C-alpha cells in the first residue's frame, strides 16, 4: 500500500472510492447476516424465474400460436437475470447504509418482481386463449 | 460495533444462530441449482445430448461456485468463535453466476 493509497487516492491522485469495509463502522453482525440471507433469497427467486423460463422453452409442448413459448419463457429469463444483479446492488446499499448508521434505502425490487410476474401472467393467459 | 440489546451470552447465541441460518440459506441456494441441474441432465440424457447440455454446464458451474463460496471458502477463512460474513465480491459472484445461467438460457433459445 503506497502513501497515496493510504490517503484514499490512487496513483493518478484522484480520490479513490472507499471500499465497503472502510466505510463507517461494523454493524451488528446479525444484521449483516440477515442482509446476506435476504440477498440469497432474492438470488433463489431469480433462479426460479430463469429455470421456469427455460422449462417453458424446453419442456412445454408447442402452442398453436407461433412463438407462444418464447413469449412466456423469454421475459421470465430476462426478469430473473435482471433481478439477480439488482438484488446484489440492494445488498450493497443496505450494507453501506448500516455501516454509516443511515436508514435502509427504499427498494424497487418487490415492485419490479410483482409487476414483472403480473405482466408475464397476462401474456401467458393471452397465449393460452389465442393458442387454443 | 453497535449491538442489538441483551447480555453477552445472548449476543453470542443470537450471532451463532444467525450464522447457522445464513449457512442454511447458502445450502438451499446450492441445492436449488443442483435440483435444476438434475431436471436438465435428465433431458440431456433423453435427447442423447443437445443444447440443454450447455445449460447444464452453466448450472453445475453456478452450483459449484455457490457451495465453494458459501461453505468451503468461508470455512477456510473464518477463525474460531468469530463472526465472518461473506464479502461483497463473493455475493457478486453468485449474482453474476445466476445471470450467466439466464444468458445461457437465452443463447440456447436463440440457437435452437
């Protein structure tokens, strides 16, 4: 570690973004674990969405509507992939807020999940009705 | 370090239980991936090998990473009687692995 890095600057002299563990103080470890479990729950939810999407594409018999399986399966996979990344960001923001003693930031994740699943359900209903 | 109330013994017990719940959550995540892998492996077997094999490899990689990060790597690193939460990069690895499974799904869909 160089003197510049000690002062929180990189080699070009611009201030370095502090690492997570350098911010504030360690929160009660139980909260850190709770945050970690919440992230893992979100990642399992993401995986469930992705695997359901793959199952729709690979295992369902074809609808009479052309591209019917893709209309349902692709949004599921995309939603799951996006959620997995956004959930990490949420974990990071929660951890940061706890270290700095700030209130937890509001989360858009539940809304994204609820709206996404509802939209896919509507698509599935339409495909099922039209593709009869 | 700020602590939620209670005596020292209470705090130690609560920490140990929180740690156990977290390790169980990692175990469930690994099992969820392996379960998905089992379904796909069966399909690959029935088809005599197909693009589903590509997805199976992605799932197996993600499952291995989950176990390695959540259980093995953490056990190697931790010291006795001391809490050791996972690090940001380790959680990011899981998020990226999950996204990779999704990407493989998209690629397989486009290819087949």
